[in-house]
């Protein structure tokens, strides 16, 4: 199945809304954490609930479904002639793993009071980088794994650090030696390049367009700068164990604005080494 070949169609008068779930299905069904890619006829406006989505000149759009979203999603398509059509997207529940991680430095599990200002400032920088509704459409051209290796952590799992329950893990962890090259999974613009964040260590955030971003954390080296344009497959960083990490690995995360989504829904199973 080609990336933009529609897996489900809704014929709605003069409009055609096609949705492309990462998991191939004959129905408009998506698991929690999925990235939904769509295409509409030229000039059609798309609303997700009350929120209007950015639509490219050729009709491409994207949105994300959160980890714990329990409600089906409703799209409203507004044609150039003013007619409206509705399309429902069924949200399928997932089961998530519980992971116990020991040996993490205690100051990163329960940060000292003196570090809270730094943590808040860095979090604000990261969220600002993800809150860019750019006209880029790199999300429409497919994704590859940024690193090939053993998957040691998955999206949505609940992590317990040194016996202390924390928020769910929102990335995919891939183990590799420090210094292993990380490549861009899709093209985009670097919105954040930070060498040492408290929790995430070396951090890059790459904008793929329309609010969809990739974050790469625990890096030992950054090979690109903020504002730089990168292409799919281009080296952008090196694996490390910086920030809150117990060993060298890449933690790859994705967001649609403030909705944390699962990168694995866009790339499929890890290729064999």
C-alpha cells in the first residue's frame, strides 16, 4: 500500500476525504496514538470538532490521536460551494506496558528545588518548538526509522523510575552505542537544537509541517542547527545517554501540537539488521 493511497474513502458530494491509517484497514479506524493523514478535494476546508485544520493547496492535512483518547473523532468537510459533510473516525483502544527502570540518577527522578526553574524554562522552549503550524508538507512524503537497532522502549508504556511512578513514556527507544548516527525520518525544519536539557539531554525537534514534529533526545552530539532545513535520511545527531537515561539509546517522539503520538504508527516494524 503506497503512503498516500487511501485505505478508506468517504464520498461526500463533490468532496472526497481519504484517510490513511498507519495500520492498513478497510474502515476509518485508528488506534490510540495514531497519526492520521488525509487528503481532500481542492478548496475543501477540514474541521476536527471545532478546530480547523491546515490544508495544503493540494488538499493534504494531518492530525493526531492521543494516548488516552476514548472518543471517536469527527471530521467536518466544508466544500467551496458551502455544503457540509461529516465523517467519523473510530478510535480503537490499546493496551500499554508497565516498565520498571532502576539505576536512574536520583536527581532526575525527583529534581531538587534548585533545578525547577531550569526545568520549566526548558519545557517552555520545547513546547514552543512544537507549537508551530507551518506550511511544510514533509509529513505527506513518508517516514523512515531514524535509527536501526533493538527497540527497548515503546510508546504509551507506564514507567516506574527507581520505584517512583512517572508519566507514561511517549517515545520509541532504540538502543545503539554512543556516537551512532541518527538520520531524519522525514524532511523538515529544525525548531530546537539544545545540547543539554535537564531531562532529555541533547535534544532536537524537527518540524514536518502542520503541527507534526519529531523530537530526538538523549543525544551526545547535534549535527544540525536551529532553523536549518534537513531532508529525509540526512544525518542530524548522534546517539548518547544524556539527561535522564541509563544507557545510550535514541528516544524518538512525535507530537501533533500538544498531542503526543506514536512514531511507530508511521514507519511500521523495525527492519531486520
